[in-house]
C-alpha cells in the first residue's frame, strides 16, 4: 500500500518554549497551511504536543473532520539542557557527528530514532495520507535519515512553516519540498 507522509514544520511562533503561541503572522500562515491541504485526502494528523505545532494544524484537522493526535515523539529535539551562546555551532556539529550529545540534551541519532519510530508506525498502519506537525531540527533529522545529503545547511534553509512530502512505494521515500 502506498503511503504519503507530509512533514510540516510549525508556523512562526513567539518563542521556543513548549507553550509558545503562534505570532499573528504565524496564525495567518496556519490558515495557508490549512488551505494547502484543502484538496488532499488526509487520513490522520499527528502533532508535537508543543502549542505552536498544534496551532499550525488545528484548522487543517477541523476542515477535514479529523481529531488531532498529540505525539510526544514529534517534540523538538533538545540540544542541551541550558541556553548556550554558541548553540548554532553546537547544532552544526551534531549534523556531522550524529552521536554527539551535550549535557541535558539528546544526540541527533536519539532524536532521529524517536521520530523514525513514528514513521515506522505510520508505515505499518492503515492510513494512506498522514500529516506530521513537528519542529525544524527534528524535521531536518528525519529528512537526513532518508537523504544523508540533508544537513545543517539545508536545516538553515527551512522556513516557518515548511512542508515536505514523502511518498513511500518502497522502503525509501521519494522526497519533495512542496511548500514555498
């Protein structure tokens, strides 16, 4: 059975905290995300429990008459347990050393594995078209899992929001950026 997964990066938000809301611009972007999926026959919608991800796909769920399913494994990757002035350099290193982890954080490999657990579950399930609302770092790591060329540079080019379509007819998906 052919499966399609849409990886959706949340719209613009007020911050990085789990309870950070979408900005006014982000709310408008969420309406565009809803419109994007208007004619796509979505079966199920999984979302990070972070408020900005939920708000990004709430209208889509309402339009399709589908209940949002909060999936903690789609939460943003925690780079380190505390704010760090050189976080960008630290993040870049984790795209080349997937096992590197900083105190209080998780490695790229750990984050990738939890995200892949969700994808594997979808591929084994009965839904044909799934939307997964998540965050930029986890999204980039999942794309890297299927295309090793996707790295830090590509992460930096992701927009808020962003959407990638993964079509699975065999084990490795055909990946296409469909937003913007």
